[in-house]
C-alpha cells in the first residue's frame, strides 16, 4: 500500500466481476463540501444507515467544483454543494437554504446594529474560516469585487471555533445563522443581520442528468430531502 498526493492506493482485489466504480454493489458514493459534512450529514446519515443495514456510504470532502466534476465523471453518485451550479449533464435539486450573519462580541460598537452591509465591516479585524473553505472563498470574491481585502486575524476550521474567538474579543466574523444561534445562548456574542443579497445561500444535491440512480443512492437523496424540508426537486 502506498500514498500518492494524499490518496491511498490499495492493491486490486482478486475478483472477476468488480464494478467500474470499484465500490461494493451496495455502497453510495457521496462528495460534499466541509460545511455540509459537518452540519448536514450528521443529521441524516445515522438514521439512514440504521434504516438501510445493507447499504454503506463512502463520503469524501471536496470543494464545489470538484464535487460537480466527480458526479459528472461518475466517480460519485451524489454531490452536495453550497451554491447553484448550472453544469451541462448534471441536475441540481434544491434541498435547503440558510443565511449568513455577522457575529460580534457583546458590547462591540456594531452590536446595536439591526443590519449592516458587509462592506461596512471591513475596517474591523475578522475571525474567519481557513483557506480553501467554501465561505472563505466566497467572502474573498466579494471583497475583491469591492476592490478591498478582508483582514483576518485568525483562520479556523469550524464555525463554532469562529464564534468562540469572537466571544473572546479577537474580532468579528461571518457564520451561518444556524451556527450563530447555536452559540448565542452560551457565548457573549450578538448576531447582526447582513444586508447583502448574497447572505442567502441555497444548497443543492447534484446527480447526473437523465440517469436512473441505484435504489440505495436514490434512498439517500430522499433522506436528505426529507430531513431538510424540500418537498419537490427544483432544477
């Protein structure tokens, strides 16, 4: 066994009927961005796997463009992305919506604001997500379009960690509303609404267009849609 560029290479199994995906017949292959892995899948996978004891799920963390490519090329059955992606050959199924909000320390000068444009926060020190994260890339693009730069004092691996650093007075931060609400009761932070249209983020399940999925993969999609309240697919 050896590793090449972070990918573990295993010897081929001695079988005459190995499927092209090199996965067991009852294994759904899924790609998702890190925020989706941390916040969405834990709410779905335990119950799904318990209800489907003969089905395994192979999950890998990827960025949105890599997720779309994996589904398009057939190396993944299902992808979960944090933005609408119109890619020929793929079908996007809407399944959840969240909002980005600003969190500031209690007593901060912005804590009394009901709403604030993101541009008005750029003179402050920010606490942000690590390089390569979906939110970090998104905010970098937004600030670049403004001709400005985002000053991050520290870059972290989770939204909960961002909230804790904000509570400690290190800076202010942008996080999903779900994460902010989870920490409001236990940390001295205040949630301030962002006034920008891009604060609303829609999540989509990606599948290959026109392809009939294996029953176990379709069951996983149904579980995602049921858990997060999407009643019917939107392409």
